[in-house]
């Protein structure tokens, strides 16, 4: 269940937030989730029949609307941790690319699980906005009537708010991937890990 929710969790990210936060001058990133959820679901619903015949359409939608708000390079460096030391910028960029290519393929398979913006509820933001890490809490309503808790962790960049981590039912994808990737890099080197991910020989679990 966690894996299925994780596949869809990142699909509601794209538009810049517009709500001002009086004390800090920063915008509240919460509207990013609700506003984009409606747009994403509209796109998917409009092409649902096509997607059922050609899953590549779903991947194209994800790639188009998701990546602009994801700080994939920052996420990649967090996942690698100390193993990123000594890596070239080209290696880091390629690792970020193959990691996200793999994720996009997985997220796309979960597109048909949710059908409308009413299935996501964005919780009120509590506490101060931190430009280094602000967590937006949401919950997805499941067909069973229950809810899945999904948190989006944003940080402020020169380009505005960017998501660098997603926490599904308490499981951070950054932490989960660290546990899988770092031992592989230590044992076989970053280039080997990149090549195995690119070829589908190393598949990351999302919890």
C-alpha cells in the first residue's frame, strides 16, 4: 500500500505558491499541492482511456509536470551523502537523472488509482516556515475509505520552492534510498550503480 501511494504522491506538484507568510516574507508552499492536484487529475482523466492503452503517455505527463518542482540534484546529493565526495558534477547529474527516470516510470503506474482533487486534503501549515525544510502534510483518501498520510518537504531555492523529499506513512524516500544506494556505491562505485540503474539491473524500492 505504501508503495502504491508513493507512486502517486509526487504527481501533484508543479505550480508556484501564492500565499504570503507575514512573519518571514516567504510564501506558503501548501497551495502547490492543492492547486496542482486538480490540474494533474484533469490531465489524467482527459486521457484515461489512452493511458490504459499506452502507459508511456502517463510517463510523459509525469515528466512534464513533475520535474520543474523537484530539486533532483539536491535529493541525489542527500541520498549519496559522503559517497558523493570525489564524484564529478557529471556523475552526480547522471545519477540524479537515472534515479528520477526510474521513479517516473513507477509513479506513472499509479496514475489511475486516483481520479479527482477531492481525494487529497492539504492540512493547515503549523509553525514557522523554514526555508531549509518546510513540511506540507497531506492525506489521500483511499477507495477503502481510509487515508494515506503523505508529507512533502520543500526548501527554498533561487528558483522558488522545490520539493526534495516525500514522506509516505512515515517513510522518507531519501532515507529509504540511502539505505539501498550507499552500500552499492561503497561496494561497486558510483559509475557501476548508475549503469545498473540505467539498465534496470538495480531497482529501488519505495517502501
